[in-house]
C-alpha cells in the first residue's frame, strides 16, 4: 500500500493546486453542470404541474398515501450521514487521512439535507400552509403537535442541517482566508473577505478554533445518530405492520452510513478527475474508504437479517404477511435487487485489486446507492400495499411519471448545488492537508533519526 | 506614547520557536512578551501553544451554558404549550407526554450547544476582526509570522533579534 | 402556557385515556356527558349502499368518476365492503357476498391523532375524532397510521378544477358544512353538523340529548335499520343497550366474553387488539343464505 499523500509536497504547491480548482476545472465540469440543470428542470416542471393540479397526479391512492417522495426523503437524509458523522468520528480518532476528503463529504451532507428538505415540500398536500408546522407563538396559543414524529423530524433535521453548515463553515474559515489572500478581483474577492471574518491565523484564533472544532465534532456524532433514529421513528412509532419494528433506528443509521459512504466514493472519483486532485485524493485513501464501506455494508446486512428474523419468529401474523409479500409479491424484483445490491455487491470490495480500480469502484458505489434507494422504497411501499385491512390491499399501485420525474430531478438539484459549491469553496482543505503533510514528515524524520541513533549505538559496540 | 508594529516571517516552526523563546527571555523596555507577541501560522500547531506558554480557552463554558439553556428552554416551552392545549387530547396519550418531549429536548440541547459554541468561538477568537496593521499573505501560504508591538525605543532591539534569526522579511508600521 | 399551570394540573396532564379513566365518564380529566357511538347489525345489512349514497349527499363528498375511482382515489367516507366466502372450489359467487359498512371508527385512542404534525386531528369532548380542515397541511401521516384506512385525501381540487358539482348540482350542496379543497384530509364525522344541532337544541331546552334528537345520514337512509347511533353514556339509549347486551366494553381491548367458552354473543369491534378502542360495534352475521 502506497502513501496516503506525498510528504515532500510543498505548502505553496498545495495552495496553488487547490486554488486552481476554483478557476479552471476540466471541461467535464461544465458538462456535469449542464446535465444537472436539465435533470433539475424536469423535476421543477413536474412539481409545478403537481402543485397546480393536486397530489393525485402522482398516482397515489387511499392505502398508498406516501410514495417515492418519502422513500427518497429518507434516502437523501441517509446520504447526508456519512459526511459529517464520519468527518467528526475520524477527527476525534485522529485519523488524518480524512483531511483531504472531509470537506467535500461535509458539503455532501449539507446539500443532501437540502435535497431531502425539498421532498418535504413536494410531499405536502398544502405546501402553502407549511408554516403551521413551525412552533411560532400565536394569539390563540395554537402550537404544532409535539407528539408527532414528523415534528421531531423537522426539529432534528433543522438542528442537523444548521450544525453541519456551521461545522463546515468553521472548518473552512482558514481556507477562505487563503482564498481572500490569493484572489484579487471580482465578487469572489468580496465574498471571501466577508466569509473569512478577518482570519489571520494568529495563535489566539487557532487556539479557540481547535477547541470549537472539537466541541462541535463531539456534538455532531450523537446528533447524527439521533437524526436518523428519529427518521426511523416515523415508521417505528407508527402502528403499521412492517414498520412497527424495534430495531429500525439502528438499522436506519447503518443504512444511512452505508449509502453515505458509497456516495463519498462516487463523488471522490468524480472530483478527483474533474478538479485534477490526483495528488490529494490518492488511491490509498480511496482504499481506506472502500474498506470502511465494506465494514458498514456488513453491519447493514446483519441488521437487515435481524429485522427479518425478528418479524419471522414473532407471532405478528400481519407483519409476517408483509414480509412474505415483499419477497414474493409485486415488489419482489425490487426487493431482491435491494438484497443483491446491498449485501452481495459489496463483496466486490473485498478483492484487493479492485479496491483501487477506479472504474470498478465507481460502478460498485453506484450499485450500492441504487440498493440503498431501493431499501427505502421497500420500507415504505409494501406496508401500504398489504396493511392490516384486507379490503384496502392494493398490490398494483405504481408511481406515475410525475412522481418519478420529481425523484429524478432531485438528483439534478443535488449535483448542481454540490458542483457549484466545489467551485466556490475549496473542496480539499488546504490548511489541513498542510497539517497532514507536516505531521507525517515530522514523524518520518523522527523515525529516521531513531534508526540512525540505533545504527550509531550498534557501530559503537 | 505611540506604539509601533513589527512583523517578521520565518520558514518553519523551529526557527519561529527560537525567536519566541528569545523574545520571552529578553527584557526589552516597552515590550511585554505576554501581551505584545502574536504568532501567525498557516496551520494549527499545538507546539505554538507550548512555546507561547499556556493560555486558557473559554469556549467550552459557552458550550455548557448554551446546551443547558437550549434543553431547559425546549422542555418548558413544549410542555407549557401542551398544557395550554388542555382540552385537546390526542390518541388517548397524556396531554404532556414525556418521551416525545424528551426527544425534542435532546435536539434543542444540541442545537443550543452548537450555536452558543460558535458564538463563543467568535467572541473568544475576536472574530470578525479588522485586519491587524501588518499582515502578509505568505502566512496563509507557508511561512510563520511573528507580530510584535512595542514602543519606539524597543524597535531597534526587536529588529535586531529578528535579523539575527535570519528572518525572511521584516515589515514595520506605525501603530494607531 | 405558563409553567405554574403545568405544575398545578400535572396529574390531569398525565392522564391516559381511556385506560386510566375512573368510571364513565371520568369527570375530572374528560368532562363530558356525551360519547357518540354506533352499532351496525351485519345480519340486517343487505349491501344496498344507501348509507354510502346518503353520506355523499349529506357531507358534500365529490363523486370522482370512474377513472379516479379505479386509481383508488374515491372519497366514500362510508363504504360498503364485500367479502366472498371461500369454499372448497374457490369463491362461491352464488352464496352471495358478506357486507361490511366501514367508516371512521372514531377511536378513543386514535393512532391518527398522535402523528399529525400540526395537530389538525384531535379528540373532542363528545368522543369523536375531529378533523380540522383549515389546519391540515396534507402530510397524510394520519392515513398512513390508520389501521382501517378510512381517511380520504383530496387528491385534486374537486370543487373548482375538477368541477365535481357542475351547475345546477352545486345547488344541492349541504350548507351546514364546508366543501373541502385539494390537499386536505377528510373522513367520517358521525355527521357532526347534525349532532351539534341536536346538542344545542337539547341545551336550549335544558334537557339531555335523547335518541330521538339525532340520526346520522347513513342511519336515516338504511332501509333495514342496521345502523344504531346514539350517546353511549346515556344508559337509556338504544346504542348503549346494544353494547351492554353484547357485553362490549368501550375501554377494554380484550372483552371478557371473548375469553369465555361457548360465547354466543355477536358483538365485536374491528381490529380491537391494536388497542385503538373504536366506537363502532359490529354484530356478526349469522345467517348462511344468500341475500
């Protein structure tokens, strides 16, 4: 295994390479932006039609009151988990290989949360009254219903989104100062000057920075776990067969980490090429990420089996029927595809040669995310199709093209936000790569010195 | 008496450390190493803290205060507003149900903690700040800057120390 | 929302309904002398759908048309379900179907109420599960959590865009209640406009509500008289007598008579074991023959 990063890379060179990404990415960047715009506009068109006509055009019906929107909502929330959570955990564990990749991972968190928020809007029947769900004081003392898991969701996601943005922002202040010092014209200059808050790297600033960053990291870990547990509560707290499962919160958290890690691999490969980050997003780092993803894949598989087993060995006949329905009914192809993508495909990551093979890992990461999207759909839909009440069983409901269009469009929205961000804020953390290079070269020097001393001692004898 | 500023740039932490140690040990009239010495570096570097001497960080007190306030505020607001809803029973559950309220209290605990920590960071680090009188873009690249403030009379001695340690560049400016 | 209010009335606020109720009604926590309830005799039901039609007329329900009906978007608050007996050779069509009129069961501990993010659905003091159309934002969580799936969502703007009541049909809309627009959830209210009138009249006359004061639209339309409706807290009412004779207790999730051997009582509540404490009792069909 090679080195995570070259130790003799000059600090000035790091600045130069990363700043270049803000100005001249490969042509592919513009292709991606253009395609993302097109995809997003499909979603916007569908939403305008649905907003004006009513939710019926999504082809939802009485048992199937939730559709792909809620499934995609969970998917995007889940994807947001790896960025900030992994960044915080690895920071606490002093795993310095996180440094070149954490910035874009945190950006992924932020933007996938924003995408998830979009689905709340798309899903609501009366979006124009959405402020009813906010706890604002009114003269009639009307408050939202604090018992509803949806309200916990709103609160948890708001907390998570704003904390992640703050974590991302605090972490990039030193880099924004670098941008301020190096870019001398246009709106960028103004923007960076404003955002850098007058950062100068004084000892006082660094000292407080270190403590603050550590503190927020400590808060973010339990927060991220609670966010997806609460999303799981939307289902686990309900009474429906197939949802009312105690193991849902950890299962959701594992699934969230899983899809997030897979998305990190996908974006790693794209950014590495588009912004010419080969020196920083190195193959050994990819390898570490892949191994981590494999471990999480196995955790997810285990929890998945637990869920099936606990339903199977319980005496809850209705829940059992839903499980059988998943495996053999209308949804069987998607359900088995989920098992294949989520539990079989990851074994490709065990092959050493493939761990650093970019095309293979790109394909694998996309398949894993497909599996994770299917997982969310297979949680939401089958319960509706085969609930407690036989007269309302509906196995043939299929989401309309409007629904698919909005889900499709959300990918454009995410890509658009993410790619624009990467061109405005350095997607590799410059100051932390410098730290990484510095500490590693110091460690190597120390080692060399120790070896020399040992040799000297031996020579003396 | 007017103060003057002096900024010297160095190539690496070892050189900067030697300078700082000498400045701390020297007794120059009109210059106090504890207050008038600032080290600027492109990376976070714990050793700087060591050779500058311990300086306390107070951010964590903001964190504690913010988190506790957030949690208490959440519970009293939520339980209080549910109690105002007395006639509106939902699903046979108690009017003030404890588990849901605790979930929200937990979230607000974290929210308050994070927000006030950031506020504390801005206050403790003195941000947003105007740029100090002397600043070099080299500091955000790869050099270590040492900024000192002193009386007119101390400038020559300070400059002498910087030069002796082979400063890459020395800037001087009249203070305000 | 003062903290002192919270502390003074803490024990009231921690009251769990209906399992903590001390007697019926529990005056302290649940001050009401009315509990609307229903019982439906399936032996009498012929599946004629008159109840459903009456409900459409009374409650301003939009008729969605064949296309939307086949997409499962019908708005029938009262629906008559058909179940076919499965014999040795599959379905026995000549036997005739079993019918079950199904509407909102007005659960005492309703799963839909707790999950609404804006509190648009609440328990009323007369024992109903209310739906506030103005407050609803259309998250549809209530329907997702309803075991009976008796909540209906306005998938389209029926009054205006879909033209559900082309002139002069709009003239026959019931002025006593609203016409709902798109994006809100709705469901059976036990004809709230009628029960409220009855309560007000009784109050004006200074007497308790009697059976003769109010009938729901479905009850009124049922030619077989299968539906009984009234105040369960009034021991003189028909519905209370039926519940009592069938030994169905509102606040129990497992009825004592069901535990006994040789129980020949017909009263049961649908999905009682999920503990929503529904307010509708069904009387099991005993006749074998076709309609």
